[in-house]
């Protein structure tokens, strides 16, 4: 009888705790970012923090120095994203220059790494003199 009572009490506590602060996966992702604004909680807690939450996201078209920061994907801004035009297949050599299917951006130009002897199997992987590149391998039999 006492075990049943404790089990019922434990279930009731778990149920009330889970209903007290519903958090969906989208809300938990939003809360982890700096621009999060919790919708399920009272604004009383967050009213003093509201001034620190940025109004809009910082994009490189408005703040180009973002792309030069450590950890940035690249030094060029293409369509509000920092990219490396030397290796990005969607912006190879310049913004908007897309490599075709089967090509890879190597040093700012689109190459087919399956058959290019200067980039065989990957960027800057040269085949030795007299060898050819097939299927991404030098001198494939």
C-alpha cells in the first residue's frame, strides 16, 4: 500500500514538473543562441536582459569584418555568408560561380578530380610525369 502511494506521488510530481515548463526542441535550440527570446516563460525574469539581446542577426553584408574573424568559414561575403572562394563549390573563385556535378573547387577553379592529372582524387594531388588520372587514381590499370 505504501509503495503504491509513493509511486502515485512520484508520477504526479513528474507530471506536474513536465507540464510546468514545456520546452520543445525548437525552443531549446533558440535558448542556446544569443538571440533567444523565451516565449513560455514570464518576461519579468528577462526584462533586464532584453537590452543585451541583438535585434537582428549580424550578417557579413552589413558587417564585413565578421568574415575576417578567427573561426570564420572564409574571408569573402557571398549572399550574407562568409565563404572561402578558393574551396567552396557554390562560390568557386567568385561569388555565385558554382561547380558542375562531378567537379570540385581547387584553388578557385572548378576541376574534375576524377580525370585531372594535376588534381587526381583531390586538390593538388599530382600524378607523376607520364601517368594519367582515371577514376581519381593515377595510372589506374
